[in-house]
């Protein structure tokens, strides 16, 4: 369904046998969280917000100042299709605010919203398409994850070798019921590894859709007795999972990018990302094992671009369609996608603002060479990436100090998990 106003949401809930409303919000690490309310409380939630204990969520607030409120966004209403159709359950994404209604600086959804609004005010349109890889693993007898892949199939395999074909189908059909637009799905290179690609959407909506995607994948996997992992490198000897982010920029309704990289705006946008990518990598690749993925199985390592080569950091695909775009291939699906979109868009727009020059493309597959200096490579470890982020004037100009400080402190002491969004 499509709703714009609070009154439309209230009317839908009243007329369609809705019994529970799940309020979704995301912490600074990209983990989706939820509070459920009853229909009779929804009007108060819109007007006053729903309080929650922010001190219980790592990276939010100290115990001495723990009052935060969730304000539902009426444009994000959707029925959860895996819940009963009698006594329906719907969800709404929320903004996070202080008791006086001012935005909470740790709300990364709000950080992206500000970014998109500023780009729009400059006369640009911004669209994002995501390609997300993930693994499916078996559960043990107690329902906990194992490290046993769901199958041993390879790239673009068919059933019965591809045992996840029906799971992917269920995921895609469920996503459509939620109002999302998956376009392509297939088995990836690793055993039990899959990819689902989305249609282009406005940047802010694409971020909410990614939250819905991860939630849907994990839910459908669980219903099939499996565990979905968004870990970037769950199996050391097989391909890691990437989160490829395609960005298209428009001006007056026309694409600003071209497939050759000769357009001035294309070159400057790419140059901006290459200029700042090392400083923002801690947010694009937030786990220790993220760095084991770089330089293997076509995952990038060097700060290079190409019009075709899949092993480069930035690629300009020569594919037909509504938008000509660039593809950033270093992020992985364990990241906070709101922060990832924000930082990549800011970096690219800064490149346009400064009219940064762009080096020649690298078409050869030479990401294995060790002669390239460190400053021309992605960080080699999470420790290095966190140091670069903490010392970055660029990051400090975009993200509130409280986010950066909480993020760096938590990730410095964080132990990787092979499973979940983390």
C-alpha cells in the first residue's frame, strides 16, 4: 500500500484488521531493531513518539542521558507478509529524536536524509541500485548456525545442485509483497552463496529497502531451517560476500554519468570517492574479516577504476537502462548501509565540488601485485581503517563526533561473528 500521511496510516490500520505495529530503527552499526505497539497507541506514537532505553544500545547514549523517542515515518507502512493475514502485523521505519523532538545525531537514517536533501537542493537527483551477496548455512539440532553451507553449488548453478533456488524465489516474492523491486537473483561462486540485485530507487528509499531486504532474507531462511549470513568472509577458502553499490546522478532529469568515464562530472565523482575511500573504509567494511576479502575472488584491493574489469574498486558498466551508473565494489553487507550511502555520496559530490582530476583507468587484473604503495590500496586491516577514520577531517565534516567516537571505540573492542548482520 502507499501512504503519505499519519491519517492515512491510522485509517489503513483501522480498516484492515491490523493488530500489531512494529516500529523499526537502526543502530549505528546497521543492526535493525524493533519495538511493537498496539493499534490504539499508534496515534500517540505519531504525536509524541515512543520512548526507549537508548543506554541499552551500544553506541547510542550513556545511562545518565538515556531518553530517546521513536517517531514513525508514515511513508514506510508495509504489511509483513510472513505474519498472519488475520490480525495483521505492519511495520513502520522510525526517526530517532530527543524528548524535545530534535533529531538524535546518532540516527544514521537521519544523517542520510540530510545528505540526500542537500544533494537535491544543489539541483541533482541521486539514485542507488544495490547488489547484495549472502550465504545460507545449515542449522544444528538446536536451531543455531553451523559453518556447513546449504549446498556445494557454484556460479549460476541450477537445481538440484543449487539447493537454494526455492529459498531465493521465496525471498524475491516476499520482497515484492513488501513493495520492493528485486530484479535478478542467482547462485554465486561460493557454496551456499547467493546474490539478489535490486532495481534503481531514490537513495533514501533504497537504504530503507536494504533494511527490509536483510530482515526478509533472515526471516525466510529461518522458515526454511537455514541461517542467512551477511558476514563478508564466512568461509576462508571461498569467495567473500560483497555489497556492490551502484550510483546514478542526474541533472534536470538526465544522467550525468557516461559509460566511458570521459564526462567531467563522471570523472570528478569517481575521483572524489577514490580520494576519500581509505578514510571511510571502516564504515564500508566494519569487521576484521572484511579485510580478508580484499584482493581475492575479484574483490578489489587497489584504488583503481575501470570501464569493465570486475576486480577494480570502481567500475563503469556499459549496460543499457534508464541510468548510466558507477559501481563501487569494496563495501560488504555487514556495513550500516545508511552510513555507507552517505559517505560515498558525500565523497563523490566533494569530487565534483573540487573538480578533482581522475587517473587513467586500470583495465588489467593486477590486483595481486605487491609493488603498489600502501596509500594506493584499501586499508589492510580494521585497525588501520579505524585509525584513518578517526583522524579524517573529511569524516569529521560529515558525521557527528559522537557517532565516530562511539563507532571507533566499539569496533576496536568488537569480536567478529561469522553470522548475522553484526
